[in-house]
């Protein structure tokens, strides 16, 4: 489903491709002490000329897939026929059919299936649909769902509500600020990035994956990744100047998933031997969603992902207050609003990075120069593990249409939790 790829190629035609850059960085090649390792772009294939001596030369890189393209297998799969037109009831019906199918086709496995459940809209829809599908498939074991947070975190309370509603075997994983801080080094090593929001949001996912691996036999893990990019779930979409601009931004986010959310989801789970499956990024579901008129997909009545919420309004899949629960930044939902993960991190890096280091940041890190102490700290850890590889990240993840200096949703005026704080 989701696996960012990297490739290394030397001038004399030695080629290696790997799903983790660290697998290539450690390769030794006599002619090239420093192997150039770069992302192999999603939706592309490379034509190579294989020489008699076994070396290769690149002929061309071809883009064969765009997120808007309906997959060719749509002609042959057994999804019930969709209804034509963009009447709201027709669209909602088609979305339900495709989402059900997206979950169903991912049940293929001999290993036990579990589900991450933050109590937000996306993971709750996945968990509820998954449990329904497992019952229909007469799977003998109960669905295990997993939530992580610090005590009194909004995510833990919301996830508990959903688990009670759907009847899953629910696990709550508690962590404290020390455990979160201690995990940063391992997290950055596993992620192979220093992007600020990615690192922040990865700590919870890394720790919950560690727990699942150690304490349960669930190995194939379902999750709600991809929905925010596809269905315009980020809070800054409220500021989009037009539906068309929002559509452009949504597609840009989908194209860059391999640098950010998909990277986080894959690396934090794979680090513990788990396999992630993400129904929202199903090709048929996502291409249909992107084919809808732009004005249908934008936030409505001050609520992001309105169409998705409306689609499941009468299904009783999840509790109503969860269906209409406003977006939490993942890294904030796992902690209490009074002492957020965001705040804990700021306090920690304040003691790790001094003003003199920041003043010298542009000299030390001329590419993607960190603008905050938190960014500087992550970059330092990254450079220790992957010296000279900063170009794996082309740019930092940052919200659009507002003058943001930090990627956290907490800094946006629309953010509901900021009101409560």
C-alpha cells in the first residue's frame, strides 16, 4: 500500500533499489565512497539499459500514474456498478461502496489484523468498517484496536467511545513526556527525515507500534492515513482562496505523501515489523473522490471533510459526536491540551539548542536551514545518522495561505483546542 523507495546509482552503472535509504547508505562501492541515494518517485518507472557486464545505464524515467487516474483494473474488479452523475445522494452512495471495497480488498492476509484508532474521524471510519468486514468474512478472532496518549488526552477518550460503539478489543497505550523525548533519536533514525511535523507526529505512532509488536499478535495494521490529503482535512483548507486552489493543494499533498505522512506511517510501523494498510489511499476510492466537482470537496459550514462526514451520517457506523469531531493535530490529540506534546518538545529543545547555535544555523545547514530550535535539534540528530543526506527532504511540510512559521495546527486561529487552552 505505502512504501517510499530509494535508489542508488553510480556513474559506472552500479544500481541498487531499496525501500529504506539506510539499506543503501551502508553499501560500499570501490569507485564511489559516497553513494548518491535519492528517492525513487511514486507513480514512475525507470527504463534501464542492461550492459553485457551486468552494469546498467538509465534511459528514461517515465511517469505512469497520477492520483486522479482511475486504475486500469477498475474494468475487471468486482465492485458493484457505480451510479453516474454528481447528485449528492448518488455521490454519497458511490463513496460508501468504494470505501467498503477499499477495506474489504485489504483483508487478504494469513496474519492477524489490528487497527490504529485515534478516535478521530478517519481511523474511526476505518476501524468500524473493518470490524464489519471481518464479521462478514467470518474471521474467528476479535478485532484489536489501539490508541495512544498521555493521561486525559482527547484521543484516548474519543477512541474509547468508538471502541465501545463498534465492540472491538481495545488497548490503550499510555506514555509520558520522558518516554516521548527518549524515543526521538530512534524515531528520526527510522524515519530518515528531519521534517518537523513528521517527527512530532511520529513519536506516538512509533511507541504504539512498539507496544503492538511486543504485547499482541496483530501484525497487519489498518490506519486512517491519506484522508487529510485526499478529503482536504487540514485546518488551513478553511483559508483556501477558491475550490480550485483547494483541489490543487490536495493533489500536491497526495503527490508528496512519500515525503511526509506516508513516510511516517510506513517507517514507524515497519521499524517494529508491522505491515500497514491504508484504505483511504485505495486507487479506486481516491481517484473517484478527486473526480468530484471541486466545490463538493471543500470545508462547509466551518467543518473540514464535510462530504466524508455527510456520507456516513445515517450509517450509525460510529458515534455522531465522533463523526463530527473537529480535527486535532495528531501530535496534540495524544496529549492533554494543558500540557501538549508541542509544548513539551519546545521546553526540551530550549535546553538542547542555544541562541549561538541558532545564529550560526545558516552556515552550518545552508540547505533547508532550520528556523526554530526544534527544527535545529531534529536536523542535528538526522545529520548524526545520515551525514550529508539533507537533500532527501526537498522542503519542510508547512500549511498554506497563512503566514505560518510552524507546521502545528495549534498555531492556526481556527484550531478548536486553542480556544479551550
